[in-house]
């Protein structure tokens, strides 16, 4: 996927980046841009610099489910009755909404406009769009939140970055690894901020662990483990209601399918419960387990791509309960990843049993145990006289979406790295995509990073999966 040329690259865009870099070095100094006549107070003009007191204008692409509840409501700080539900003052407003379903566009627009009126945020119009490119053309928008189906993440992110927007992209980063490399290229070319939408990357306990490991407190890390387990007798994701208002007349089904290879006629079940079907996602690997991989990448200070990944999985339990047509993704999945440093990682996932494995990072000299918002360091027996035990409690924030959004906005204003930055997101996507390839090919998967290809342990070259690689893709 090529990166479109940015039609808006100009001296004003360059000076905006320069300002952000300078402001990060200033000792508490904040420069405010002047407002031209007729401009809404507090809302930055197109191409203007952003000081600490300037509002960020946010556009939302994909506002169903997570896009509405976790993105729109969080930025607007509006609960179900319009009340504030978190304590963060973002100094940001939702100004634009895009969705292929007219009902979702209207719902998000009405919420944002009611917040605008109730809180006297200014005399602007909350714009609505069916095509994400038109939202990105809106020069008032500074940040784009992406809450679409997985197979649209990459194109929306690349288009937004090329237009000079910062990006918050729901996890997983992309549907396939090739797309993730393209997004990473676009982030680096644009100089804009990228935050993958996993709130666990902002959870304080993982950053404390990273600090301890960098300080050599556990010796070389050897084995990390984590899990995300549920038990959903009626079938995971079947709890999403099928909105009868979604019809070929109220949403653009062909546009929704986008790059998917095996296109089908309009299907309300696939639209609302798309996480059950492989053409649109990697199932629990990309949904639940992404949340458990990202924080381990941060905590263990992983900066390298996995050497090899092995994954097994099946959906026998769900099929026995609901029949073979209920889903194509697995309900019982385990993966092992090995890194060049020698670190190995185990991630377990299930939607048919909720008993997980403990959150642990083992080192040669000590082991880290995680529980709730705490971290405990226990020396290994041979090193008990050399390593002191340590314990840290009440580490905040927890896995809190408002804190994760605040981290992005702070990074934009101070020109610092986000917690779910492109490097963390890309390594995590490599693990997810190699695991999916392993389970679907039935092979141990090795990554040739330079040529962006997969191969087996015997050197057999494999296509890096993309749309059309498998019958269901």
C-alpha cells in the first residue's frame, strides 16, 4: 500500500512541528497562537501551532461500539446522561464524525453537539461524513480517532497521517502485518503522533516493571506470560444486538467490505459481530490478546521483532454448542513467541474458560509478579543474597481509557512519545500476525524483516498473509 503524497505539506505545517519541539524544551513556557478575526475562541485555526492553552479538534472515523463508547464519549467526557464521567480536562472538542451507517453518524453528532451547547464550547458545527477522506479533508481537525472494523484501520491511518493529522487507532493496529509496516512508514514520514488504542499500555505497573528491568533488577529477562480469558456460553460477541435499522439503504455495505477478498452480500450478522469472522479480523488474537501483548512489550523493554512464533487454536467448544456456521475464528488460542535476546513469551486466550495464567516476567536473577495495580520483585533462590525483594502497591493509572487518551493529547502538546507508540504497536502486530499465520498455515513462523516475508524453520518461504491469501480473507 503506497503512502499518498500529503497535499497540505507547507511552511505552516513545518513551523507547527518546529514549535512543538521547541515548546518541549521550554521550562514550563507556553506560547499561544493568536486567533484571526471571526475564529471561534479556543479552537486553533488550520495550520496554526498548538500551545498548552489551545484546543485540539478531534474527528472520529467509525463510531459504533468502541468508537462511540470509548472514543466519542471519552473525548467529550459525556456519560449516558451527558454527565462527566472522568476527571481529565483534555481541552479538546469533537468536531467531526464519520461512519458508513447513518444511524451511528447521527448518534455521535447529537452527543457531541449536546455537549457543545451544554458547556458553551463555541459556535461551531459538528460535521458528519460518510467517507473518511472527506473528514480528513477538514483542515480544522487535528487528531483522528479510528474505531472502524480492523480491515479499514490501515488506510484511514495512512490517509490521516499523510494529511498531517495525529492518530489514535483502535487495536489491533491493522488486519495484516504488511499494512502495519505501511502505517509505521507513514508515521515516520509524517512526524505525527500515533497511539494504538490499548489502554493497558498506559497502565502504570508495566512502566514500573520496565524501569526495574532496565535497572538490571531481575537480570536478563527469560520468560514472560500473560492471558485474557473469558467464558461466554452464548458465544463471544453474540451479545452485540443486531440493529434492524442497518440496511443496504442506511449503510454502504460495499464500502464497508473494502479490501476484503471474499465479499458477500449484505449481512447484518457480519456487520455487527464481525469479530467472529476471519475475513475481517484475527479473532481473540487481535481483540483480547492484543491487550495482553502490548504491555509485555513495554514491561520487558522489547525493541526487536520476534525470531519465531508458534500458535495453536480451535473453536471446537463453540461449534459443539452453536454449530459450525456461528464463527470461523478460534475460541481457544495459545501462542509462544521467541525473541533474538532469548526472551520467550507465552500468551493464552479463551472465550470458553475464564481461568487464566498469572502475569509474570521471569529473569535470571529475580521474577516480577503482577496483581491488580501492584508489582512484586522476588529474588531467585541462587541470588537471594544479592538481590533485595521489592514491592510496589497502588500504582496509577490502571488500564483506564481516559488516561490513555490523555497520554496522546499530552504527547501532541509536548512532542513526547506516546505509551502506545508506533514501535510498540508494530512489534505487537508482528506477534499477532505471525501467530495467526502459524495457526492457519500449521507452521512455526519466522520473520524476514528486511524483505517483509515469512518462512518456516526449514527455510520454506511463505506468503505474508493479506487479503486473498486464505479462502477466508
